[in-house]
C-alpha cells in the first residue's frame, strides 16, 4: 500500500504522469461509451441491430437454399 501511495504522489508531480492520467480518463470514457452502445448484456441497441440483421440474412440464405 505504501508503494502505491508513493507511486500516486510521483504521478501527481510528474508532468508526463498527468498526460498518462488523462489517457486513463479517456480510456474510461471510451469503455463507458462502448458499454452504453452495446449494452452490458445482449440487449444493447447495436447488439439488437446486429442480431436482427444476422437473423434476416440467415432467413434469406435458408430461403435461397430451399428454392434450389
């Protein structure tokens, strides 16, 4: 725990550390946006669109195979 606190203090004083911390914040925002877009389960809007598109494609392929 002491090493962690020392690392945090060093990060706060280091100019490059601030940039690194900003990247962490940006990465967290991206993860949040992806979670909102895809949802945490199979119920997100993009997941639902992909699922319905795949179902439609599968139905057309099945119909094309049955027609031959």
